[in-house]
C-alpha cells in the first residue's frame, strides 16, 4: 500500500495498492482544495526500482 498525498499540503488523500490506479484520477484535497492529478505510472519511482518508497517521498515533499 502507498499513501497518496496532496501535492500542496501533503494531507493524506487515500491509500491504494501500487497498481490499483488504472487511469488518470483527479481528486480534490479536503484540507486546502487543491485538485491533484494522479496517474497510474509514477515515472521516477518506476524507473528506479531499488528504493521506490524513498523516491516517492522525496517527490511529494
Ligand atoms: Zn492539500
């Protein structure tokens, strides 16, 4: 499971398995109102398979 967080305020939006998203998703943050666009493939984390979790966290900060 991975945490999907708001790109602006880092509020937790939802949690999902890595392959649970099969298409583009738009979700509005309940805290700050930012519309987050999520894609099924995370380019940075998928290309660096050694430490996907660490890469993902760095992107979200
Ligand atoms: Zn937010």
